[in-house]
């Protein structure tokens, strides 16, 4: 199979062995796409040894150790999908793979550590009990030897995490309690990531009824980036999509302000707290949750709180304390909200207007600086405002840093707080973005 481009394992459950998987991968050097769905490979250390691959060692407390080993090099692989991935020690599979060109990674993981662990078998084919390490031990994250697995070309990462009851795992009786953290990725390093999508999918079995079913179906908080990733540095991230989560406002504001300076597209779908995050794109404008109820047609008392129209009004101090009271998502120019009940038309208007004003001030300040530089250069001197980080006229920085871009694209789909008339009013705002709108679907 030297010329095979796509390899898919689907519906094999536990019937695919590590050794068999590696056998196929060793023989497909041109492989571009690898899909492993409804299949979780079983670890067979004794057969790995016969292939010249160092087998993993399993410790009594459930931790796994692997020596340096021969890698399965896939020089052309650019897309990998694992649905599901194991609930812990995902790094074990990646330890054996060399993926220099992997661009897209798609994972489905479970928050319940008792679900879908790696299954091991002994040389005689009997299953080996694999205890789940304690969640606080740290070994689930980095193992006994702290090394990272680089994915230098990775640009797109899609994570679907499942909560609730999931398929029973072998030897589940010795498993640790469920945890909301997702340490599966913390050994993987991908500094060039440009797109991150995180989706929550509740899993409720047909046989699950009563209060437990209702609790499982409720939205969980978005996992903290520090719990998800070893080094959550998203300096190149351009697109962030969050679906079906409860959004922690302060955490996301901090990420948008300090960790995602290049972010251009923010997409929120079926998320609780989406309205507050949208408001935070223009701090102090909406005046808190009460202000979010005002419609686009309410021009009075819009909470700007300042007369010069630069978008830096006092607003609601409680909201500013939670969001940090400073601009976030400086380069965000496209906002997509879908099925978010707490997004309000009045908030969208205030965010659009505030960022139009602020970006205009930034452009004006940059233009003034250019004129000053031209004048000063001709006289042989440089103005003080040309120094990095020094404010210039209008409150912006000399490079335009400190002021956000205006919103140029907005998509609002099936949000009950935004009507067709609201969208028409948004279009009348000077500097308004292109707005695409769809009404909520009728029940039944």
C-alpha cells in the first residue's frame, strides 16, 4: 500500500491491535489522512517488541512509561481524526508516531476518566487490568518522564468533549472518580495553531433516566485552557469557535486580551454566557446584564458614559471588574453567534458603535503620528511620541496598539434576542459590518 492516501478504521471497537495499526502505517508512507472512528486500539506490548518497537510499561498505580523507541514516520500525513480518543494517556499513541506535516487534528474525548481507557492484553490474549491514575497525581498529564511531543505543523485543532454516562470500560470498578479536566492534550505541543474549535456534546444513554440524566444533559463550564494544554500560548490563533459550553467570562477575557493577540474570528454557538462575552468586546458599553435588554432602537441612555465618543465610557464597574475593564480581542473583526439566547441586539449595536469609534481614533492617531514623523525628520529630530508604547493624540499608541479593529462581519443565526428589524437597524450604523441573519426555527 505504498501509494495509499487515506486509511480509515471504523466500528472495530477493541478489535484493532496497536501492532496491527503500526503494521499498516509502516507500509503507507504516502498516507495523507488517517481516520480511526468507533475504534480504540488495544495495546499488545509483546507484539510491539517483535516489530522493533519499544513496548510501554504499565505501573501498578496506572502510570505508563515508554523508553525512546523507533517511530512510525508518516511524512505526508496532514489530517488525523480520533473518535473517540482514550480518556487518559492519549499521548501514548502519539509517542509512537512522527508527524512532521500534521495540519489538522480532530479528537473526541470524555471527561469521565473511567471511560474508554487503553485496553491491554497479555501474550496469551487475556486482558490486563489497567487502573486509572489518581487525577491529582500529575502522572496522567506528563507521566514519569516529562517530555513533550511536538506537532510543529499543526494549524487546526477540533476537540469534542463528552460528559455524562459513556460506554462502560473494562475493570471500571477500580477507576477513579470522574473529573472535569481534560489532560489528554497536555503532552502535545503545537505553537503554530491558527484555529481552535471546542465542542461539548452531552452523552445520555436511552436507559438513563431521572435526575442524573438531567444533570448529564446540562451544559458544563468550558474547560480552562491551562487544564487542556501544556503551554496555552495562542499567539498565532486566528479563529476560535466554542460550541455548547458555559463560558467563563473572566477566563475568556484574559485569554482574548493576553493569549490570543492575532484572533480575528470569534464564533459562539449554543453557549450560555455568550451575551456577556460579546458585550466584553466593548468594555463598559452595555452597563451590565440590565443594559443588555435594550433594543437597537433605544438610543437614549445607551450607557456610553462619555461625550467624546471614543468608546471608553465608565459603563458598569462590576462588568469592568470581571472583564478587566480594557479592550479585548483587539484584532477581532468577525463575530458569529448562533442559538445563543442571551445575545441582545442592543449589545451588538453598542459593540459595533464603540469599536467603530475606537478604530477611527486609532487611525486618526496613526495619521497624526505620520505627519509628526515627517515634520520632525525634516528638522533632524524625532518626536517623543515615536517611542514604543508612548500615547499619542487621541489616546491610542503610536503603532495603533491599544485600540481595537472595527467589526466588519457579523453573523447572527437563530438568536431569539435579535429580530429582522434589529438587523435592519444595525445596517444603518455608520461603519456597520456586513450582517447575515437567520431567525430561530419554529418548534415542531
